[in-house]
């Protein structure tokens, strides 16, 4: 699993995840993900290139979202594929971390 971050001057970090959020993939990015997510006030996590999401990946998303919220920020998820979207819905994650389809929607959501 890989992670790319695009910080911006408006306090919103775009974190792009690629690969499988299984035990191995999540372990590869977990500390970097937390560091990058907490480097700005709010975070947009682009899941477009995530092709598998296990419970350990869900846990990581929730832990990072809670850390961001604790600092007074917001975290949203961007454009997961239909399978990942379904996993987020069934697990209830989408009720804690909003899912958006476009970068503009996501930016508006974290800017409020």
C-alpha cells in the first residue's frame, strides 16, 4: 500500500491511498497516515485507488478520523469504488466519516 499527501495553504491535506487496506497494507502506511492526516487542520482521504478494505483498514480510518476531530478538524473520504463504498455503508463508517464523490464536495465539507 502507498500513501501520497498534498498539503495546501488552506489547512486541508489531501491524502491519496493506493492498494489493499488489509493487515499488511495498513501496517505499511499507518504511522505515516496518522502523521500526514494530523499535519493540517482537515483531511480529505482519496480512496479511489483502494481496491480492498479489511476490518483493520476500517479501524485505521476511524482512529485517524478521531485524532483529526480531537484537534478540531474534519476528515472525509473521497470517491471510493462501489465495493469499498458498500463496505463503508455496511460497517457504518460512512455515518462517522462522510463520503463524497467529488473533490469540490469534499473541500466544502471540511471547510465548514
